[in-house]
């Protein structure tokens, strides 16, 4: 698996991910505040949007807007080669947004800035003055994931940055709020499709 994927951080705004003869599938996830540009070099890959899969073949490209839930799947169990660029997008203006929409954006920013903190559903709902049920529904509509899914994803994204800075896997696990190393490894591998140590190896390459 280590030989099928490589990460390159161009700068703080652009990350490049190169897949070579990969058989990696990713469950539904988002790229918060980032636009993803993908170009298929070889084979074919399936991208799931809103429950519908579209196949992209060699020579074709796709664009995924920020906060858009999507999944990546292999097609016919055949390997693909692909390059993706995740490019930071400007935060949208809140002018004209309703109070609840602005509240959800505040919650999103809170989690983005400190994903390692504990944010209970009840506290988040109380923070913007709506019921937990409506808060979860509106958060998912705006961010593509439930608050819990979004927080786990943000913890893993922060872990990636810390690993890129040379921190040890054990230090990163606790710095990002995971209860133990095992939990960290499971969540990281589910989202990145590599273990934290494999990810560090891909960075070195």
C-alpha cells in the first residue's frame, strides 16, 4: 500500500496527492474549505455524489467543491492512477445568512480550530439556540457530515499536519484528542487509508 500513494505539501494552501496503480476506496468524507481537483491518469475511478456514482476514465477530470460529501471507489476491482490537488478556498461571506446558518458556521469554525476539544451535541445545540436534532440536521446540510463525523475528520486532518511537522505518532494521537493509540490508528486509517506510520513513510518519499 505504501507504494501506491504519495503526499506532497506544496505550501499551506495546496496539497498534492498522487495515486499510482491504487486500489484504494474512501468512505463518504468532505474537504472543509478546500476545493479538490482530480485528474485520472490511468484506469478508471468512481466518485459518489449524493448517492450517485459517476465513473471517470483516463484523461478526464473532476472538481469537488468545499464541504461536499463524496466517496471514492474502485471500478471493477481495477487499479487506477490519479493526481488530486486540494486547494484552500476563501471562507464564504455570511452576509444575508440566517441566524441559524451563521450559528452552524460558528460551530464549524470552533471544531476546525480545536478539534481535540470535547464538543457535546447538547452544548453545541444550546450554543446556537436550537434543539440537538435540528442542529445535527442543519450542520450536516451545511458541512456534508454530522458534527461527530466532522470532528473526527478534523482531528485526523490535524494529525496529518502534525505528522508532516515530524511529531511522533504517539504524541500526535494524544495532541489530537484521541483516547488511545488504537482509536487513533483506526480513525486515521479509515479516512486516509493508511496507518499514521505508513503516512509518515509516504511523506518521506
